[in-house]
C-alpha cells in the first residue's frame, strides 16, 4: 500500500518550472531514493511534500489524505517529518533539549517528551551525549542529531535530505545502519542523496529527476543503467562516448 502518493506535482518560480508534473509513490515500509543532477528539482519536491511550498498543480496524498497546501506543522503532526541539507541547531541547546523541543509537537508533557527524545537519541547513536551542547558536535553527529530531531516528532514517513553529504566512509556506514534500523522499526524513508554508493546500498527503488521532470523510476540496478539517467548525469557527449566504448568491448 502506498503511504505517499504524489501525482502531477508542479511548482513554478516565475518562468522557471522547478518541478514539472512529477508522479511519485512510496510504499509503506520501503526506502526510496530520489536522485538527479544538481538543479533537478529534488529539494523543491521535498518542500512540496513537507509543506514548505504549496504545489501550483497536482496533489500530494499521505496516508490516504491530501496534504497539498497544508502548513508544514500540520503535515508533521500527521506523521511526515523531514531533515534539512545543512543542520543548523541552536548551539546553546543540548542534544536532549533539541530533540525534546521536537517531541513537544504531540503534547506539552515535558517528562514524556524527554523520554521520547532519549529514545530518539539512542536510535541515531547519540546515547551518552544527551547533555552535550549541539555547538560542540562534529558534523557527522550534527547530521545524526538532525535525524534524531525529526524522529522526535514520531514520524511514519521520514524525508532525509542529503544526510550523508560531507561524511567520510565510516560515518556514511554508520548513517546507513541508522536508516536500516529505522526501516526495521517501521519508519518509511524517502531520501535525497548524491552518494550513489550509499544510495545503491540502502534503497529498494530509485526515482530520478532531471530539469524538474521524472525520467526514471524502478529498481536501483536498472535505473543506473538507463540511458536517460546516464545522459542526465554525464551530458550527451560523454554519454555517447561511454556508449561507444561499451560497444567496442568484445
């Protein structure tokens, strides 16, 4: 069953069509990757889904109900949370305080919110650092805090926006473990990511955008071999050169 169904989503900024009639489906319990070259419209589509922008056309249906045009806080209350490419936590707050603030979305009981925050911190590997000021965290820890803060809202669907950008191999591996664990706990994941090795390792399906349009959708191994996808990443000349070199191989 589809937990998220995007149909014909379109967003314009003046004369620029950033997202052009995109269809996207995310099944409950799955991990779907949203990829494409820079400027393809990935983050804009995330913003449409999460409520930062209202679509100019099309619809976004989450858990059987349209959320198109709803306020981001309302969408989050319904169980859809997102992270941001560049974590910007308040440096004067601790890890626990940061996640607790998010957990208060569902009620004003501090004790319950703190309990949920401690669990979220443990889920992203920040146990033992709950009392550390966020300004002293490493970049990798801030990335995991961003995921933890989203988890504090108790989402059913989590949108991860480049949570592995800037991480070394060991840190990427740890983040992949976090994502797999979340899926095992019943959280559905839609992620934007440029690290293709990581994407291939964790996703069930890939959706590819180019210039605002969806150009491919399917199993990862099939998608990365799609000629349209290769052209989108390499350009026409380099893609043609690659095809010629493949054809010359015995």
